[in-house]
C-alpha cells in the first residue's frame, strides 16, 4: 500500500477526540494504538480486540507518527549523569 493511501486512513477532526489523529471511522487515536504497541501488544492482539481494524490501520498509525516527527527537534527528557 502506498504511503498516501496509508496516511488517508488517519483523520483529524476537531469534533472527534478533541482533534487528535484517529483511525478513519473510529475513535481510536493514533496515540492510543502506539501506546498499545509500546506496552507489548502485538498487531494480532490489537486486531482481535478492535473489530473492524485491519493491519493497514496499525501501519498507518506508525507512518503517521514517523512523518509527524520528521521535522521536530527535541530536548532530552533527562540529563545523563556519567
């Protein structure tokens, strides 16, 4: 699937989830899906839990996050002490 097609699976509407990016046609935010993955859920578990989602929805969340971070600059969250 092309990047444009994946990104079209994500929508932003101020009337849905206070404008957070969500998977099109759902109230599942990109942030929520990424947190599930970060805490150990795998794609199969997420798809089983949320009827109607497909693997491309999960990949769209990852791509959206990657594209959102491309032009961002960051400060360290904590200073490393040697």
